[in-house]
C-alpha cells in the first residue's frame, strides 16, 4: 500500500494521451456520410478515459482501484479508508452505523465525500455516511489528503474522497453476484447487471442489501441500495450518462453501552445500552446527468459537465416500545418520546476542463450549488446558494522536478473565500523521490453547526469560517512493483477552529457546545510500508501524533495507530489460484475517545471518568481468486479480546465471516 499524499507525481502526459487515443482507436472508422445503413453503425460505444475522476492527471497512488477491493477486507467504504495512512476511525463496529473517518486529526466535517466529482454531503446533517455507498458500484476510490485536498470541495480542508463509478462496455451480458454472512444475523448481498443494448447505448443496474440483528440491543440495521445507469454515445466525441442511486435504511441507534449501568458491559444480554428505542429511517435519491466530451484538437483534453439533484428524508424516532434482542422482547425504555423529520435537497452543476500541454497539465473547474433544508424541527428552513471556481497547473520544471500550483475561490452568502497552494516533487533516483507542499484554505460552518437547536446543543455566538494552513514533506522509495516505503510529516494550523466542546448537563446523549476556539496545531507522521519477498507480503500503515495543542482535549484520538498484516501472497498452479492468506492486526494507544450523539450526528469529546485504554487484536484472513470467482474467510478477533472501539461501543468478538463473489460474462 502506498499513501495518498500531495506531491505524488502525475502520470506521464504521454500516458494520459495514450488513454484517450486508445479509446478512439478501439472504435471502427466512421462510414461515409452517404451511408444509409443506420446511425447505430457509425461507431461503437466507448467509455471516455478516466470518467468521473477529480483529475485525469492523478497518480495511481492517489486512489484505491476496484481490482484491490477483494484483497482489502471491508464491509463499507469507511473500512477501505483505514488502509490509507493518516486515517483513524471512530468505529461503531456494526454495519450501517455512523463509523466516522478522521484524517490527520481532522474529523468528517472536514472530509468531502464526492460522487464522480459532485458533492454527497447532506445539508441537514452536515456529513455523509460511507456505509450508504456500495463498493460494488465503484471503479476506484480517489483519496486526496494534505495541502491539495481543499481544491476539490468547500468542506475538503482535511481530505477529498471521490467515489468513481464503474462504466461497463460489453456486448455480452455481464452479471456479478456477491454474498457475505457472519454472526448476529449479519448478511450482505449485491448484484450487478450490465450490457450494451445497442452500439451506442449501455444499460447498467444493480442492488445491495445490508442487514444485521446486531450484537447488542437496538443495533439492528437493514438497508437497500438500488442503482441504474444509461450511457449513450451522441457522437464519437460526446457521451451522455443518466444515473439514479436510491437508498432506504432502517437503523437502530443505541448510542453504545453504558458501562456504569451494565453488569457485564461486553455481554449482549447483561449490557445496558444508552438508548434502547431510538432509531432512524433514511430515504434518499441521487440523480445525475453527465456529459463527457473531447472537443479540443488534443485528445487528452476532456470536458465534463454534470447536472445533479439529491433529496434526503431522515426520520429520527425515540419511542417507548419493546425492543428485541436476538428475537427476545426486552421491556426497557428511557421515558423520552421524540419524532423528528429532516427533509433536505441539494442540486447544482459541476464542470471540469482538462488540457495536456507538452510541459503542463492544466485543470479548470467550477461549481454552482443550491443547498436547502426544506424542513427540520431543529434547523428550520434554510437555503444557501454557493459558487466555486478552481484551477491547477502542473509543470515539468526539469527532468527530475515537477511543480504544481493551484487555487480555489468560493462565494458563500456573498463572501469570497479564497484558497491557494503549491507542491513539488523531486526525483533523486528512479526509485527515490522527495515531495512537499503548502496551502492555505477555509472551511465554512455547515447548517448543523450554525443552526441546530435542542436540549443538548448550545453555542455562544455566530460561527466564523475556520482557516487551515497545511504543510507537508516526505519521501518515497519504490524499488519494485509490490515494494514501497513512504514517510510523510505534516503540520496543520487551524485558526478560528469550529470546536465541539462537551457540556456537563444531564441528558440521554452527550451535550455539546459549538464555538470558535483559538488556534489548533496538529503535527503528525504517517508511514506506509509494503514489502514483497518470495511468496510473502508485509504491509501496513501507521500514524503518530507528535503534537496536538489547542481545541479539544489532545486525548480524543490515540497518539499512535498501527494497522497491518503478514501474508502469503502470490499466484499458484500456473496462475489458476491467486491467494492472500495470513494474519492482520491493529494497535492503538490509550485515549479518551469521542462520545456519539445520534440525534445530532456529532462526535463529542469524552468528558466521563472512563477513557479507552490501549488495545490491539489479531484476525485471520483468507482471500482467494479462482477464475472468475473469489472467496473471503475472515476469523475476526482470534484472541477474543474485549475492548471498546469508540466510547462506548464494544469491539467485535470472535466470529467467522465468509463470502463469495462471482462474475459471469454471458
């Protein structure tokens, strides 16, 4: 694994042109204008190169390709992110729950989740739950951190995570099915169908089901994701895609275990959860119309325009009822009755233009977006129109030095918020490089931070935008295809940081104060290692916080986080069997952690008397490919260690998870 970081070299410009030229060359030549055999015979359907990417010049180290997904054990997109250095999860250990990624100390409020470049963040919650994205729909996950991240979104001060969907091009029917199951009623199934129905048109459809009874009371989850896409070639230079992604979820939100009231906190029967009867239902539509064309003489110049519209209904309930655990009715309530519906929508246009010159890679982009909270008992009715424009130019200064300069300007409520940055990479050798960068950008408060009101939320005035100054430096050594070592040192200074501070008032869920603090300084080192010797593979990541001052308590995240594994990894029997088998584990140092408020969907610094001690665990992993089929067998938490992953969500106990996936090309 190689870290996603600023300063990574872009692919050679000849390769970018080759991608586009190869796509053109794969099409038969145009017929004569006098040919009347039918329009469908003019050319075959083609997929524009790097469709949906944030930047066609992105190096392969800045994304997780679809081919790696089966080898990186995961249940959701959030699990895939933990394979990238710098990412630490607030893990709720159960599918569908709000597992929150942080990057170099910045929480999910500063991470922009994008869908083919357009934003996914719900205005009524201020976040996007990664569990709602089905990995089976994706071609790759682009992960951009460090100084350059702000370029790709208004709330991307920490990172931009772009989910790029897969585009099929097959005259034969393509079908893929996946299934996985584990203890406590966990099941996940997925299916995809795609085919070119004419020479110009491809149709793709699929579904994903996620479900679990949950290990603890009121941690059930059931979700359906259904998607469809029609791609049509209007001409040999222009392709149009219409897609719809629908999600429907029903999730129990118990807030974790209450250690003070639980006889045995790690026993599902004897543990007492914070809230036995709160849950949410989400109904969401994401509709996109995208046109991708190549109108310039240079075939590497790609123009993209996406018109999008999203609607989200979140129904939050805290009701007096009789919850069930493993089919057994439990008479336990908390005396709170709450029914609140949050309706929101956002729509806009996303435009990008790329241009590859002999010594330059140029990117220009613009966004216009209308954000609306149509109705919310806690936020009210809100409406905000925002516009953005950004540009980046990568320049080959010499044979060994590449320089990138970039800037972004956002217009929000009539206020202009500029950001600017630069980074460079110096190749000392064919396998050894140095890189570094610096940027200054802003993050504006979202609707939840500015307007949410209830008995658990306070603020001491109008919030101001926070200012991020990010510097990064590092080195990368890549002597072989599966061997690399990357070390990154970064420093972030946040002025007027928008803080969530704990309050000492009695309530079911943790109380909080939204406020602008002073200055927060975060310095950390990230390490990524991948070593392949003979049939053995060692891979891992690590994050160490050298210094954290200002803002909330420095102990809300572990100072040291390590994640990695040791495997047998190679092909056997003349390539018939491709296997990865071994052990993986993680370690985190002691910390206080963050408490979760499921009504506000916010993590609050833990101000209770009990923190989280250091913890680690080990899993057995088997991933194997046999022809068009793949299987995974994961024996989780082999030592059966009892630990809290997040205050106070018990980690997974020892259990076996098994799954299979199969592709059919007929």
